[in-house]
């Protein structure tokens, strides 16, 4: 079984200039996990649970890919609304 990334952000709209916290909770898979976040505004992170601040209002498509030490991957995506 591969790593499964369950990604979450805040359900409520956030304000520009205020950090948004994200969480990736892998399940299954083998060994250690690596993370590749894309925040929809050209920014990225390799942290499991990053925080990101958006500077401009809009709706952003956020995605995370989780890879386990066996090379299996899983991805999750969702939209974040910034006021």
C-alpha cells in the first residue's frame, strides 16, 4: 500500500495577510514520508504541516502529494478562499 495524504485547510474563508495552516496526515504506506505542497499562488512547501500567507484575495487550488519510502504516492487537493 502507498502513502495516503489527507490534506486539510480551514473551512472558513481567510483574510489576505493572515497565515493559513494546512495539515497532511498520511495513512498506510511504508517508512518515512515526504511532502510536496502547492498553494495555488506559485508558492510551495515540503513541510508536513505548513502555514502559508496569501497576499491577494481570491480562490486558490491547494494540492499536496505524499510519497512514502517505497516510492508510492497519493495526492489530495481542495480550494481555499481568501478575502
